[in-house]
C-alpha cells in the first residue's frame, strides 16, 4: 500500500468538499482497500464517509424504499422494513460475500464500484431504482456504464438509492465458490411498467435482457423464459465458466426466479 492521508468528515458538505478536491471516498473499504493493498490503486487522500449519519438508514417513502448509501449489507439483510417491502433485496444482501464483507460493505460502495460480478447493481437495474447523489438523481438505466464504470462524475457522492416497490421480485445467484461473487446472478422484477430482468456476472457489466423481458411480459412463466435463446457471443469466458455455460445459467436462473415468484 502506498502512503495516503485520511480525512474523516462528519457532514455531507465536508465530504463533498473533500471529494471535489480529489479525495477518494472510503465507505466499507471491501473493494477499495483491497485494490490499494495490491497497489492497483494509489489515492493520496481518502475521505472516510462512515461517520456521516445522514448517509445511513432505511425508510419507506410512499411506494419506494430509500436506503442510505452507507447502509451496510448486514443491515439491509436484517431489516424488517426491507424484508416486508422487497424481500428479494434482503435476500440478495444476506448472500453477499461472507459475514465480514456484509458487516463492512455498503450499498453505495457496491453500486459506485460497479464490479461486473456484484449483486446490488442487478437489483438497482432490475427494480428500476434511482441513484440519488450530491448533485442529482440518476435513473438505473442511465447509471451503469460497463465494467467498473458509472455515470458518476468526479467528486459526486451517492447519498441514497430509491427502490420502487415491485409487485414481486426474486434474485437468484450462482456463486463463484471462492469469492461468492456472482458467476451469474439474475434479478427479475414485476414492476408497474412491466417485467425487468437484470443480469450480473455474465458480461462486462450488469445488463437488462430484453428477450427475456419480452417473453415474460407475454407470459409470466418459467416455460416462457426457457423458450428464449440466450446469445453467448457477448458473454464472458474465463477459467470459471465458458460463455455458453454462462448463457445457460442466465436461462436456468431466470426460470428459477420466475418459479420462486409464482410459488
Ligand atoms: C471476499 C469478498 C467477497 C465479496 N462478495 C460479494 C458478493 O457476493 N456480491 C457483491 O455484490 N459484492 C461482493 N463483494 C463486494 C462488497 O459488496 C463490497 O462491499 C462492495 O463492492 C464495495 O462496497 P464498500 O462499501 O466496501 O466500498 P469501498 O470499497 O469503500 O469503495 C468502493 C468504491 O466506491 C466508491 N464509493 C464508496 N462509497 C461511495 C459513495 N457513497 N458515493 C460515491 N462513491 C463511493 C469508493 O471511492 C471506491 O471507488 C465482496 C467483497 C469481498 C472482499
């Protein structure tokens, strides 16, 4: 790890000022500190945002669930509010990494980092959520821009994410057994504007599968999902799984999600 200075702002205004001055935000540290230890990243100045009270917490706002960016995975997993409103989101959080990762990792950190195998981006995209920042509100469809890339500008801080309540939703992930990231994960939601299917782990970033969405909008059944051919040509292939294997997982996990939602 290279040397750095650590700031610990207690207000969002102070954090925004530090970020605007080039400080790198430190949330749960589960991705950032690992990359610094490996010397893949060398920020000279960190701003630890964990003491900013307004960034944490879970609340209902009409037909949406608003979760603060610094809310830890463990708190989303255990929240009675989340379990009642969007049980699939609590389930997703409960199966991120291991106990330590869930105790430290945060919703905002996960979404800002946008690891192509992370779980939360699929929920944000699948539920058609909005990302609230210090500067604006960004629709999920515009937020994720490929591997480790988002619409966030330099110095922009995610403050919360607003998840519209779906009629039903499910997230099914096939774990990469060593890391527990998604080898493939599929988030299916029946929303007011139709079915949304978001896939993580399979490509260079989370994406919606329009073929599955169209089929499930016509007939919300596992057999309708099974009839959709999944194109493997743009999917990842690595030592863990071929592109064809990932394509098959997208189909199978979508069918399982639909079956779970219909149960
Ligand atoms: C062993 C292991 C297993 C894991 N398994 C999974 C898994 O199964 N599923 C999964 O989804 N994830 C998994 N993760 C990742 C985990 O969820 C991380 O917590 C997450 O990716 C990053 O969140 P963080 O709070 O730790 O962010 P940090 O590491 O602190 O920050 C990550 C990046 O986001 C930026 N950032 C942080 N907060 C904000 C904000 N509010 N606004 C703007 N930018 C911000 C930081 O500057 C940094 O660039 C795993 C991690 C590990 C180490």
